[in-house]
């Protein structure tokens, strides 16, 4: 019997992810906005003021663990329930048993409902009475948006808490604990090499269960007492791409992606996007770079580009991976095929250079606000011409400080919608010229 078999025999063949389930709030990684020292959920637990709640978040972020920890911390009876395998009859029996516990033993019952979004309407309705009377404290776990999947009557009686995907650093902490804890892999006396640890933390993509399952399989494959990158690749059944998030290859790949978007090459953009995703890059980092490019390289040639990029970022934050890759791909192909202009980018650079060069020049008096009578008497706002009082909503008046008259920082291109903007500005300049000639 080898070391790994001995370790499994000792643990009763319980999976590593289950053996390493945190026993209290302090052992939990991540979700500090909820369970940190100032987290609302921690405060409710410590004050024993827990009421029915819904835990909404991706897989492997601690929803079931949190339900168990809440029960333990509040000395409540924990009853796990499956939305897939148990029906209305089971729910009613559980509520009756909970009522007995409350009335005769003065003990609360936490009914933990995994995948609550899978409950049919009549099953959800069966929970209502028990929640209303306080016979049960319902804790529902879901990976789907509760607003769409849980009926309003039940949702209105519960508080919704959002759990975030775990950060790579938080996953790494979980891996370290699994290696050193007697409940975990400590009896095997294995070493987890730093590169293997980094790859595991990255490829888990915020899911602690994936990280621990992969670590356990990697441990079975370990040679000479070490878990290396090779064992992790074998466990994942894929060759991991060369990509150091802090090194040269990280910058090379993201640079290739951005330059493909700027160079209007949608196929190349999708290839480099795939490289980023497959290497475990943070999808929100990719989305943020596209939001920047939408203004820097597309600009007003297609003002919708920024809307698409921001919408993609919000969508990725909302749905996460793997589906979020579709949102990223849509935004990338839109940006790559959009007309390009860096006029806004160049314009703000020139304007900032001017400010650094000439300093804080006085605001022209006619542009100043005049909220008091004294300021009006001092000439604040005098001579200001309200654009809407003139035909076409335009009137010529100098809006730059003295000394910068007629200076131009924004020069639209002839591409896309910016051509229309340029024509509009040319029309205004023509109108201003006519007005100046009339004044003379």
C-alpha cells in the first residue's frame, strides 16, 4: 500500500475538497465583503440574527460551506436539501420536524437548499409558510440570478448575498492549507512546487472545488515526493500554455491582442483572445483593455464601440467564465471591424500638455457662474450667449481662456461617424465666419 492509499484509507476515501471544508468563518478564504471583520454576514452571525437568505454565486465559492458554518456558529440544526431529488412532501416533512425542534427543544433549523433555482413553483410555495412562521431558516444556494429564478413571494422574505469568484491568491491559500493540514495531504509528506501552485490557482478560475480536486489527482500522480507542473498538466488533461502573468509573455500576448484590434484584424483578435482565456487570464482584465481601446482607437468614428465594450465588461462580471468568453468575443470582433480614430486620444493629450505648459489660465468672465447679485455686478456671466436662444442651437462665442483663442485640440478624421462630426464642426465654423462678417 503506497503513501497515497494510506492517506485515503485514513480519510475514509472522502474527497479532499470535502475533507478540507472550512469549519468556521476564519478558515474560509475570500468573500471578505460578507465575512470579513466588517462584513454584514459575520455581524449577523455573531449577533445570532440570521434570517432566511439566498447565496448567489459561481460554483466553488463557498455557498454550501457558508451554510454549514452559519448553522454551527448559531448552534442550529443543519438540514441539507436537494432541489433535484426531493419534492413537496419532503419539504413539508422537514418543516414539521423543524417546528418540533423549535417548540420542544428551542433549537433553530437551517434548511439548506442547494440549487434552489431548480425548485418548481409549487415546491417554492411549499417553503413559504415555514419561512413566514420562522419554523425554518432557509438558506438557498444558486448559481443563477435569484431575480429570474426564484418567485417574488419567497425572494421578498429572504436577503440575497452575492459571492464572488475566489481570487488566485485566495485559491493559493486554500491549496497551501490542503498541503499542510492533517485532514488534507500532510500525511503524504508531499511538496507542491511554486510553479504548480501558481498554475493550479490560475486554472481553478475562482472555484475552490476544482483547485482541490485537481490537487488531489496531481498528488496521486506525484513522483519523488513532489507535485510539479507536469503532474498538474496530467491531472488537467491539457498542455498548459506558456504564459507568466507577471512576465514577458503576458505582455506579448495582450499586446498582440490590442494591436490586432487596432489593426482591424478580427480573426487575429479572436486567436489572441483565445490564448488569453486558455492561459487563465482574468476576463475582466481583458474587458478593461477593450474599454480603453474603444475610446483610444475607435473613439467617435463609432461611438457605439464604447457602449459595446462596457456592456461586455458588465456581462463578463455578471456571468463569468466560460460563457463570458462569448461576450468578450462579440466585443473584440466589433472593435476590430469598427472604423478607427484616435482624435479624442490625441486631443486630450494636447490639451493636458497645454495645461501643464500655460498653467491655470483664468476662466473668461462670460463663462463664469453668477449665483449672487454681487458677482453679477462684478461682470460674472456678462455677455454669455445661451446657445438654445439661437437658430440651430449654435452661436459663436469664445470658450477658451484669453491667449488660447481659436486653438483646436480635437480634429475629427474622415472615418465613420467622425466624418459627420467634422462636417458639423465645419458648418459651425462657416456660420461663425458669416456672423463675424455681419458684425463688421
